[in-house]
C-alpha cells in the first residue's frame, strides 16, 4: 500500500498513476453528490425519468472529468501563487517595499486564494465517498490511510520507500 501527502514541494517522488487514480475517485464522489443535487433541485421540467437520468449522467461525467483533470491542478497552481506572493521566502519582503507591486500582487493573491479555496472544497466533497470505498473495497483506493476530509486540491500518492528517502534527506540537512 502507498501513503499520501498533501501539497508537497518535491514532485519527483510522486506516483502519478496512483495519484490520478485517487483524483478520479475523489472527482467521482464529487460528481455523484453534485449531479444528484443538480438533478433533484433543477428548475427544468422533465418530460420523463429518462431525461432526469440523462442530466444526472451528464453531470457525473462532466464533474468526474473536470474534477480529475482541471480543478485539482488549478488549485495546485493557485497554491504555488499564494506561496510566491504571501510566504516569507517568496516575493513578500521585496513587494512590501514597492507600492506598485503591491497593487498588482494583492488582486492576484486574492484570486489565487479564492481559486485554491474553491478547488479544495470541490475535492473535499468527494472524500467521504473515497473513505467509504476504502472501507468496503480497500484494494480500489491506492493509499494505506485515508481521512474523512483532506484539505488539499491534489493529494499526491507516494511510495513508502521514497518517503523514507525524503525523511533521511531531511534529517541530513
């Protein structure tokens, strides 16, 4: 079994196939919830139950694709933009000296923060589904432990041997 980390900085230790598998499961859980809510709260007048089923299938398909390949990566980029503009190691010390840069950086950081929050909440909607799936069919979820909510838009799956290498490298520093 693999383990997971949230938003890590060193991407060379990521198992991409397992990460995309986990993103797909989270996105599918999100799509089930959103598709069901959209179908039953829709103001559309359905001529038949088949129309309702088509809307639900459309929402699930679009939500799963977007939740796997679009939303998490927007959140990942937004997180790095926030680190760049807000963190002490980023541009913040330099930007505090320049009012012009702050006028440009503040809206960018605000938009990045909103994008990160929205994408994280989208991903977290699918977490209970993945946890239930983990309890019912553990072999379908590629991590050893999985929480009820994971506050990251992308949950990176790492090999335990590679994590040990990371920890050994961190201890040497």
